[in-house]
C-alpha cells in the first residue's frame, strides 16, 4: 500500500465519527504530506477526540466551507460536541491562518498597534498554541484534561505514527502526547491544502484569467480610497504576481460596531459584552480604546462562509458589504432596537471606527457605494474562492 492509501484507510475507519466531508477530501494531497503533517491531518478529522465523540476540528472547520462553519449551527456561532452548547464566536476559516505573525504591538505610522496572533482576539501566539485549546473548551470538544485526551490519542489508529515520529515516550506523558498532536495539526495547517492560492484572483494576477467587467469594477472599488477603501485593512496588491502580497488582511485589529447577535445565549444578559482585545476570552490589553476591536480576517474564500463577523450576526455577504457603507447613513436598518453600536457598553461606543472610508458618513449623506457598486464588490469577493476552475468551485464546495 502506498502511504497515502494507508492514510485514507485510517480516515475511512474513522468515518463513523468524522464529519461527512472528511472522506471526500481525504486523499487529495496525502502523497505530498510528511509524516508529521499526516498525523496532523488524521487528528484534525478525528471525531473520536471529543467528549462525547463526534466532533472533530473539521466539524467547525469544514473543508467544504473553506475550513469554516459552525458545526451545523445556524445561530452564527459554533455548536459544541455536547450538541447544545454554543460559543461566543463565529468560526473563522483556518485557511491562510498560517500567515498570521505572532501577536505583538508593532509601531505602525508611529502608533503602537496590535498585530497578529491566532483567534479573533489574538490570544494564542502560534498555531501550535491554538490547536491545544479547542480540545478542552466545554463548549467545543469538551475533554476534561490532557490525560483524558491523551488516552483517546493513544487508542487512535495513528498512535504508531506518533511514536515513529516522536519516540515511544511520547505516549507515556499526557502533556507531551497532546503537545505532539498539536504540533502535528499545526504542521498540517501550514500545508498548501490550507493556503493553495488557487482562486480566480490568483490566476488573474498570474496573467492566466480575465476578470469579468463586474469583477474588475469590484476590484477597483475595493482598492479606491474614496469608495470601498477595503484594501486599507484587507490588503491586496493586484500588481504583484506573488499571491502572498494579497492576503486580504494585514492582521491588525479594528472596531466596526457590528450589531449584537441576540441568538448568542451569553447575550441574554444585557450586561455581557464580548470585547475582543479586552476579553472576556483573554486578559484585556492595557489600552481601553482597543476594547471591542477584533482581528481583520482574510477575505480569501469568504463567500463560502455560512456567517460573517466575529459574532456571526450576518448570514449574507451582501449584507456585510451593505452594512459597511450604510451603517452611518441608515443605522435603523442594522440596529432594529434603535441603539447604534448596541454590542458595546456605552463607555466603549466611542471606540468604533467612524473616521475611515467607507464608514465615515453621517446620517442622511450618500453612502460611499451604491447598490450596483455593492454588487460589484460581492462579485469580486467571489473571485477569492480557491479551486478556481474545478468542479468543487463550480458547485460552491
Ligand atoms: C465547536 C467548533 C470548533 C471546533 C471543534 C474547533 N474550532 Fe477552531 N475555531 C472555532 C471558533 C469559534 C474560533 C474563533 C474563536 C475565537 O476567536 O475566540 C476558532 C478559531 C480557530 C483558529 C484561528 C483562526 C484565526 O484566523 O485566528 C484556528 C487555526 C482553529 N480554530 C483551528 C482549530 C483546530 C486545529 C481545531 C481542532 C483541534 C479546532 N479549531 C476545533 C470553532 C471551532
Ligand atoms: C479599517 C479596517 C477595515 C476596512 C477599511 C474594511 N474592513 Fe472588512 N473587516 C475589518 C475587521 C476588523 C473585520 C472583523 C470585524 C469583526 O468581526 O468585528 C472585518 C470583516 C469583514 C468581513 C467579514 C469576514 C468574515 O470572515 O466574517 C467582510 C466580508 C469584510 N470585512 C469586507 C470588507 C469590505 C468589502 C470592505 C470595503 C467596503 C472592508 N471590509 C473594509 C476591517 C476592515
């Protein structure tokens, strides 16, 4: 058996637990994976690693949804392995996450600015640190601790691969076992399965595809500093043939005043607020003007997501783009209770960015983009879906 066939068999033997799409995507890149990456892949799709069994990383980071999704929940936020617990956040795509630098305060334009990190509040420095955490979150994979998880890993079909990679001792210390699996998952997340750069946009900058008139107009509006100005944060460089110059994020943080999502159980308490860089999922940063700021996400594959923004308030990509330009000209459309920036306590409402294009308008002024221009940007965003030209792309998977 060639190595990739063997790995496919392992996945098939776990198909009972793995999410439906795992089997269909199991083999497409295995031949190129190192042993460490292969272990990571098997663990990523392993539904036996949750409590109760049935939830893997891929349940929320579904390859059919560009490694995003909320484990079948339509609330905008992720559903845990217990089948009832909802978290606070909409699952980001794990694609291109490997490009985030470690979290730091960098000097940008003379200002100390938070940049990078994993999670929408940057609380995990690297993919290795990130990968350890969901296993133990009660509302995610719900393991009691290292020992409980290590026992499941020791029982897995890839335990022999782990000892080959790390030595027999790796299975004798639960904390080492979990670290080893986390490092394998991180290695898998750094493979080109997660960062393929195979979108129509990538073909376009390489000179191998032509954008339609509408897509091309969308790109112009996306970069025009008087219109969408999206590229100010969602960085793009169409003049560079290197797709790494177009990650569609600069990994900085901003406060957009996204409306409160009433479907999040924690929000039943009117005094509860998720403030990104100011917690509650991380120790607050020192600067209160950053309370309510979340990481700029990449827009690659964004049209495949089921929900948008950190709290999953939006389920339509067009609404997101319309929100950007009409948040201030027509606030009643987005804040039905009449309270603008209702997902922030009064003392932090002044942190919302109201100065930068496109959200620098006042009530009654014309939005920066009209309806046709919004449509053009949405059409352009669809060119950021990977696997351009394949059957997967055509079916939207
Ligand atoms: C129950 C759903 C769920 C499961 C299971 C899950 N995740 Fe996540 N993942 C999320 C959510 C929600 C976030 C955002 C959380 C936040 O920002 O606080 C996230 C964030 C991430 C990020 C950060 C991406 C970024 O752009 O910052 C990575 C990487 C990631 N998860 C990988 C994994 C891995 C690896 C596993 C398995 C060990 C896993 N996830 C299991 C829901 C899930
Ligand atoms: C000043 C920085 C900035 C500008 C300008 C900006 N964005 Fe964003 N964008 C962000 C941040 C920060 C988030 C995440 C906010 C959150 O979740 O609270 C975001 C989120 C998004 C999302 C949701 C992605 C997801 O995975 O949920 C989309 C879509 C998006 N932006 C598109 C655009 C478009 C289109 C424009 C131009 C019309 C634009 N952005 C301009 C900073 C910016």
